[in-house]
């Protein structure tokens, strides 16, 4: 049984460990990524920002991943960023990623956004293929000022 819900304060440590574990798994635990962001340890607080949402995925009561949308600094007013989408290895290929993605796309539209942007790393090839399946297209350069200078793959899509 899969449950998708909004983040709670008590999720902070668990989802931070999932994010950092996934980045380590793919040798993507580099400076300039969320691995080193202090906010990764305080996602509940971060996602109290207006027009942002973070979803937690649970399978049989265990947190297995999460994803969110955020009005990152410097993005056009009609654009949000898909952020911190990470899923434990045992929960991949189960549809949880697609479910989280759909929740984020719906939330973005409900919050009045027309476009969604993301940044990732070439090491995360499987994630990139998922984004492509959801009609994200590659960009030549980053948008906005996310602070994630370690990310070298930029993508966006119209909602």
C-alpha cells in the first residue's frame, strides 16, 4: 500500500538520509548539490514557504521517498522547480516515482505555475529518463539561482 502525503516535521531526518543515501549510491554526493545543503536537514521548515509543497511517499508505513515543488530564487514568476525527488532502491520501479511526479505537477498547476524546471546530475541517468518520459526537455543553461552549481543537467516543461 502506497501513501503520498505532505511532509511533517518528524520526517526531516528520514528524508534527509534518503536524499543523501541516493546521492551517495550514484557517486553524486558532490559539493554544489543538495547533499551539502543545510536545508536538506530541515525540509519541513523549508516547505512552509508560500507556493511550495513537499510530498512524502510511504510504502506499508515506511518512508521510501519524496519530491516537491519550490519557487526557487531567480526563476520566472510562472515557474517553479521540481526539487529533492529521491526514492529508496527497494521502492524504485514500483510506480512511486510516477505518483510523486504527478502529485508535483498537479500541485504546481494548483499553485498557479505554468512551467516546471529541474536541475540534476548526469550520474542520475535513470532519473533523467523518467523526466524525459514526463515531457521534460533539456536546456542549454540553468535558470534562476538555485545555488546548486554542481548540477549540470537542466530541464523544463510546460504544465
